[in-house]
C-alpha cells in the first residue's frame, strides 16, 4: 500500500475516535486523584484528616493547570479534586476532547508528583453545561461535597484516635446523617467551627491583573505594566453568597 493512502486510512480511524468538545456550552474539567485514599493513608506521611503540604501541592497543581493553555475563568480545589471552568473550552486544542483531557491529566499528575515526591496520577472528565446557572449549581454541588467529606473525615479520624480500627470507625459512621455526625464530633470534644474554613469550603483560584511600576531605561519615564497573577481564596463564602461569587467569575473570567 502506498504511504499516502496508508496515512489517509489510519487518520480516518483516529478521527473517528476523536470526539469534539460540544460547541456553545460552559465547559468544566474535573480532575481527581487516582487511588488517593491509599496514597494519603499508606504512602505519604500526612496530617489527618487535612494536611497543609498536601493542600498546597493540590493548589500548585491547579495553578499549573491554569497556565497550561486553555483559559481558566475559575478553579476550585477540595480534597483530591480540581475543577476548572474553561472560558475557551470549546476552542482549546482544536476542541479535541481526548487531547484536552489527556494533557490536563498529564500536567496534573506530573506537577503533583513533583510537589509530593512520589508518583501520583489524576483522571479527568469534561462536562459541558448548557446554562451558566448549571455552572453555578455545579460549584455549589462540589462545595457541599467538600463539607460532607470534611465532616466524615473528622469523624473517622476522631474515632481512629480513640483506638478504633479502620473497619470499626467506618462501621460506626455508616448510616449517620450530618446532624448525627456533628453530634458525635461534639460528644468527642471536637468543634468543626474551630477548624480553618478551607477544610470544609475548599479553595478558589482566579487570575488577577496587577500593575507593575517600572522605569523606561532610555527615557527615565515611569512605566506601568500589567502582570497576570493567580489569587488563592481560602475563605470562600457559602450558599447564596458563593453562588454570587461564582457568577461574577463566570461573567468576568477573572477575580473581581
Ligand atoms: N491525610 C489526608 N488525606 C486527604 C487530604 N485530602 C484528601 N485526602 C484523602 O484523599 C482521598 C480522596 O478520596 P476519593 O477521591 O474519594 O477516593 P480515591 O481513593 O482517590 O479513589 P478514586 O478517586 O476513585 O481513584 C480521601 O481518602 C481523603 O481522605 C489531606 O489533606 N490529608
Ligand atoms: Mg480520588
């Protein structure tokens, strides 16, 4: 077979399995650490249930993703997951879904592994939301997941601290709703309200333009250059205030 017809035939197979990001929607990418329960419990030596070095590695990973190529209007980090609202999602990497997903997962895996000094991997999924209100609901949903995870994790490690085995602690929490879990924590002398806000609310990241003052070396005139920095917000609002906060980022594509 001639080389060009072989290429045409092979390219057709590749193209048939290379879906495009749906046009016109609001694109969110969510990356999640693969097998991080094992990694955080057995491989790494971490504070439990929350660890600042782990959190900072996740935030650095989110920042690396924000600088990868696709424009990120807002990033949200909680536990081992990172959500990115892509403002040019339908266009990045020729809108090729597998290319977008694999590059984001690859960058996240590499950055986090370098930060923590051990091999770690992330998966990535892409969701296209038809309306901006769906995007707001999405981030409210992930934040409520952060709250539920934080409550569960504090209860679990409080029980472990009393000498319970992993199975006993898990069984002890099975079927307990949020109210019961809060009561349990209270009975064990722990107060979630005394913990840093980021544990229950996650951390938001967005781009901010900063003015950098300088001097033109030839004329000596004062100059102002704009520099793009990433702002981390570890004290996010909740409920309606968080919905407004997310809406502002969807509208402007950056911090307010
Ligand atoms: N010690 C510690 N563990 C953390 C921290 N943040 C997240 N984790 C753990 O990371 C794990 C994330 O869980 P999941 O993403 O649900 O589960 P997974 O094991 O990663 O499984 P898959 O995502 O399905 O591959 C949980 O076990 C959390 O307790 C932290 O700051 N400190
Ligand atoms: Mg995970």
